[in-house]
């Protein structure tokens, strides 16, 4: 079994794996929001800012749990 990295190193600077998870979750949220706007489904969302925040949290939990476990 391959061990998950505990830290990410970039030019001798260490970053926590949660930073990578949050960046990927935010990019996934942007892609989802873009798809909803293009398909016209965004008009059914009452509070878009709260929707994007909660979607980012959902993606972050799913990524941290299943993709990059610590």
C-alpha cells in the first residue's frame, strides 16, 4: 500500500495536504458553478454565495476523505 504524503514540499517550503484539497475543491466548485450557469440551473439557487461555499465544503470533505486521506 502506498502511503499518503503528510506534507507537500515546493522549493523547500512545506504545505499541508489540506491546502491542496481546498484548491482542488475550489476549482471543482468553479467548474460546477460554470456548468450550472451555462445550463440555466443557477436560477433555482436562492443564495449563490452560500451555495458555492457549501459546495466547496462538500468537495473538500469528499476529497480529504477519499482521495487524500491522512
